[in-house]
C-alpha cells in the first residue's frame, strides 16, 4: 500500500460509549483467548407468579457468536464505529478486516462508494475502502455547510497559529513550541526554559516566515534566502538563495524539499540537502505577495493565498498553474486541508469568512460566518466559558458589508481535521467549526 493510503484514520476521535442493561439478563464481554472465542454460561430458573415467567441470569459471552453473525452485526455500524470495534481485540480485528463476508455486506450497504482496490490483499483493500467512505463523508459535510461553532478565549495575546492532531487543538509539537520574532528563533519547552537563537555576524537578517520538521527549522528571510537551523544545537547548517525578493511563506515536504513563496508572487522549489533549485513558477496576477502555502503530498498540488485575495494552485511536478481564483476581496492569511484529502481546501483571511474550495478547480463550495445568537454556554477547563453557536452560510453574491465585523473577525490561521476546522483570530480567541450531516 502506498503512502496515500496510510493513516486513513489518524484524525478519527477515539470515543467510547456506554449503555445500560435490563434486569432480566446481563452480557459480559470477556477478553478473548488465543482463538478469540469463549463459551458462555447461562442459567435459567423458574420464577414465582401465576404467569410462570422465566428470567435469564448468569454470564453471557459475546465471543460465543459465530463469525457470520458478527459480520451481520458489524455491517450495521458506520465506518467510524466499525474502526473502533476493530481495536477491541484481535478476534474482532480479524472479523472486520479479513472476512470477505464482512466486506461484501458493508459494500452492499454503502453502495454509493464502490470498492476499487479488490486486487490488493483483503485486509489492505478493506482498510482502503473504509478510508474512502470516511473521506466521502468528510467531503459531503463540508459541502453541506452546516456547522456548529465552539468559541473560547485561547490566550492572553493575539492567537496566530493552530494545529490539530487526533481531534486535539495544539499550540506546539511534541514538547516544544517554536516561534519566530524578526531575527530570533525561539523554542519554548513546556517544562523548561526558553532557548533563543539570535542573529550572529549576519547569520540571518529579519525573518518573515518559518516552517519546521523536527529537528530542523527553516527560516525565510527578507534578503531572499532561507536559513536551516538545527533546533537542538542552535547552529545554522545551511543557507540557500531562494528568491531575489523577501521570502514570505514556506512549506516543507516529506521528501526533503523546501517550497518558498515571495512578495512578487513567485514560488521556488529547493532541495533541502543540497540547496539546488529544482523548479520555479509565478502567479499570472503579479505583482501579488504570497502569504501562505499548503502542500498536498497525495496529489502533488501546492496551494497558496495572496495579499490580493487570490487562491492559487500549482502542480509541483510540472511547475504549471492549475487554477487561480479570487475568493476574497482582502488578503488571505491561511489555507489548509486534511492531509489525506484531495477534494476540499479551507481558506481564511482578513475578511473573516471561512471558505471551502474545490482543490481541483478552485470553485467556492461554501462560505461561512458565525451566527449572532448563542445556542448555549458550556463550561470548559480552567473556568473558561465556551459559547456554542451556529454557522451561517453566505450566498455567492453576498455583500460582506452587511455582515457585522463581530461575526467575521480576521482569521489569522486555520487547521483542518476530520469534519472540523479550527480557526484562530485577532481577538485572542479560538473557534472550532464542527460540520455535521444534519443540524
């Protein structure tokens, strides 16, 4: 299985539910043995009363059910619950992923998505099929543009970065938080002191953007160069010329490439190891400064947002423009997509409207702002108050001046998860947009 099929469920929430049982019977799920099955013991007693009713007491084991019956039960679950069941024990894992009856029943129930990987081994093709179902549901939820919004104050100062991992909103990666301030690269350790890599003898001038893959941080600078730092030693290991003008945004790829955008609307692809320039492209709407980049490893498409409100897309393999669409009247600060999604792209910027675009065409699928009325107020940790509101969809020709600025504060950064988007805003607060099938 190639890299595009891995990690299909990295953004799934591992939630567990509980239920109650009646007074006449009880069901006990026991750990499976080496064969994954256990017998069950049931004892029936006569009960008093004229009706002659009988009650079932004792212990039942779900492992007494044969494989065909388990397949029938599992085929009734949605794909998220099915994946959660597969991690209960080895026996259930094998039923879910290695039973041809299970796969056939599930494919029959979900006829909208056809199984396209039948040539692969059964376990791999089933996982791929469940991943396709999840991505289809993710795509449809964004297209329906029905969402509830949780909002709370995140920090005491302006919030300008967010990441999402397994449904959790993060302010850093691992045990470090990396930040850039002009000519200083700062690393805050969650349980330690702050480390600062300052400019020494012109090692790097004013930094404008940063991206990092542990252990290296890459700084895009005003002089058109990028500096590569080792975050543990604090030493600058490499300096590359990327553009003739300032480097305003960066993206790093898993195959050791640096992609840099400039104030002139250009992008350049440079090898992280050698510094060799591998490709160069420019916007058709120059001059326009690029503010943000997002690279899709599966489709090899690079997305960008610019100061003139355009969203851009290039194919990195050919360095040709795929589409360029003006989606906002103001600067776009952030574009992002789910790592395994090749269909939808989230865009946010100065006008405060959250937009969902088609990755292949640049077409605007939906535009959202928060509704004014709060549905409820929920408590959170540290006495924080979380207000829950609904999102409101805007028509394509809507006049933004009719929407109060309080409902659409500038989106400084956004991050996409499975059927949800996190946005950060100038006013120090964070929003989570939860897209649902029916609201």
